[in-house]
């Protein structure tokens, strides 16, 4: 049996769908639907039970079946959240309690960390870097780092664990995320609305407008990486979930226009002052550590991923996986 927290969200629901394709339906979902579009993410998947986060520990206390793996994707994922107490309660304390349950029951523990823990990237984006050396740029990244540090300091670990540092994941099932949805999603909607895309200007003289770069990873690749840890033996630790390549926002725009068969129109706008000192101009997640553990699956190219997402999902009324 697999417990997936955040199971109605973007990555969690996509992972449950992937498990279904493997013939796995013995799944407990921990999440709430709320009033947004998350319900659509689970419309075409199968699972055994759905429990609200505030009820999950009382449920588990009386749950007699064995949970082989906990995939903990549930958290506050807003990088602009300013309430640090809220972030600490959701991203640290809840995770600690779930970790303790996994240790008690000897369930494999796979959880979502974040590339936001790397901060401005001045030390690089290598998952072999010590957590203590990293300096996140925002409260969300700091909340993720706090749990990483707590896990690394736990004595007498009884079960395998992996903290997954997700880079810029995009793809179907993210439609409910609003401003936190991917740049690909927002680019598509800009084109639909006004037949052009607006990108942030660069505030570094050595980086032209639109040439800010990110490690974008397609959700179809991300879920296979998650499942690698469920089915494989590996060394406990933190791992990048990334494509291993950096692509510019300008190329993202061109690929989206191509997928929609529309002539490119790109303009540049001022970045909000509140973001300028927290903005990452370049991210590239090294995946050597994951590959050293035996992960060998071929990933989508960025171009092909944008085309697949646009043609097969966005152009089909926001089709879910």
C-alpha cells in the first residue's frame, strides 16, 4: 500500500495516475479538494481512500494494514507565502510527525524538498552539497531546508528515505495552481488571450532579456523519478528531480508559439520590485547522484515536452492525465 500526501495536487495526482498505469490501486490519498479545480485531477484515477490532512494521524493511529511507502508531496508550495508560522506548521511540523510514523512502521519515506533550498545558486545546484551551506532566498525555501536539516540529523534511521529537490515541474494537472502554475501554462494562456507573451526583463547586464534560464522538467519524467525510489534500493539522502539542462524563457515562448502554430510575438516587462532580490537567473539541477543510484530512463527534451503538454493537454480544454 502507498500513502500519497498532497494526492489531489499537481505532482501527487500525477504520481497516483502513474501508479494506476502500473496496476497499483491500493493507495491512500491525504488531501482536500477545496473549491478550485483539484477535483479534476483525481476524476480519472483509482484509489482506496481519501483523508483530510487534519485527520490523517488519527486515521493512521487506527489503521491496521501495512503502508509500504509514504510519498509525502503535501505542503504549502507557494513560493510567495509570507506567513512563516503557516509554512513551519505545514512544511516542517506536519512532515516531522509523518516521518516519525514512517520510522515506527518502517515505511519507506519519500518526500518533496525543493530546488528553492539552493538560494541564488552561487554554490551551484548539486545535491551533494551540504544542507548547512545553503541559503534560501525566500521563506518557502527556508521551510523546506529546515525539514531537510532535521531529517539529516535524525539518529538511528530505521527505514529508507529520500528528499526530492524538485526543479521547475510543468505539465497537466497543474491547472488549479493559479499564480504558482508553470510559466508554460501562463505562456499558453497569454497567447490565447492576446496572441503574445510578456517576459520579465533581466536586471543583470550580462544576461539579455528573456535569457534567464531554468531547469524545466516535465511531469511525466518527474513521476518516473519519484517511483524509482519506491521500487529501488538507494542511498538515503537528498536528490535533484531535474532535467539536467537549463533552458531560457525565450525558448519556452518560442516552443509554445510553435505548438500553437502561431507567429511569435514576445515583449518584455518590468519585474516587480518585491521579486528582484529573490529571483533566480539560472538553475540547472545536476542529476549525477540519481544516475549513480541506477536511474537510466530517457527524458523528454524541453522542446518535445512543451509540444506534448500544449497539443495533448492544454489544447484539449486542460485535459488531465
